[in-house]
């Protein structure tokens, strides 16, 4: 993976005054490195947006060219270069405006952990032929590799999947210089049974009127009749 250049300045402004930088077309940021003091920066919003909209997305390697403030005597008039990756981006949830960005300084000779997107390739036969339902369960794969070996994406061929079949992390194919950090049995994608369409039929119930049969009262026996029965 090639590095892209991004120019930045050391930031002196902190706290509530940072909003002024945003109005002037800058995005506040910070560079982290283990064992070193955090470096506050301000970056041109337009240049940063161009980098974020490349196919590499958040895993792009950035050669950060930093202009030191003239108030720093040891670095006066010099440009410092750091290789970084993006760790976190803060945006306005309503306007999508870039509010802040965090970088992690890295070495090109040391392995790092990143998340790489999974891209499904093909159309599952269980969906195309049999009408099954495709469920994509894992969208990013955590890996460990050298910064220069970070793939743009990892392709997952689903064309042979039939109904009831699944693909797991252990089924993914990556180059030898990449170590997968997700559990092998974690499911990536599966094809389920098609949903049954429920057709509601209106059944008219024919209710027959209930016929109540009343028992006819027995005729009362007269004295004459009783006398005849005794005979």
C-alpha cells in the first residue's frame, strides 16, 4: 500500500477556541505514539476530505508532513514527517462535518492491527435459484500485518452457497503475511430459507340459526283413564 501525503500544522489553539479553526477551514487533530507526548495538529479540511473519499478509506497510510510553529526553537523552519494511520474520526451527526481526527504514528517495519472490510463476490445459488435469504453477518475482519501489506478489502466468494450453507472466518482466504484475529468459527455469511408469504383468506362463517325444540308437555291423565288402566 502506497502512502499519501497530507500537510498539517502544529496546533496551539485548544478548548473552545478550536471552533474558530473549523470556521477557517481547518480540522483539529492529534497524533498518538506510545511513550511520546501527544502532538496537536490542524489539517486543511479540503485535503483531508479527499483522502477519506479514496477507495482505501480509513486504512490509508498517510505521510504526515508537519510544519512546526516558529515559536519552537529546535524545530524552527523545519518540516517533520510522520507515517500515520487514522484511528478515529469525529463528525457532526447531522451535517457530517469533520470535527476532529485522531492519528496513530506507526513504523513500516512493525505489524499493526486494523479492521479490513469484507466484500461479497458473486450471487449465492441458494438465493438466485431457490429464493433463499442471504444474511451478511460480519462486515469487517480484524487482522494483523505490516502497514504496507494492508489490503483494501478481503473478497468472499458466495456463489456456491446453497440454502442452509454458511461461510465462516476459517473459510476466508488471505495472503500468508496476514494474520486473522477473529475466531475461526465466527460466521461471515449464511443463506436461509425463503420467507413464506402469508395469504390471508377471508372465510365467511355460515352460522345456522339454532333450532330449539321444546318438549311437548305430557297430557294429564284423567281419573277415567286411570280407572281403565287398572282394569
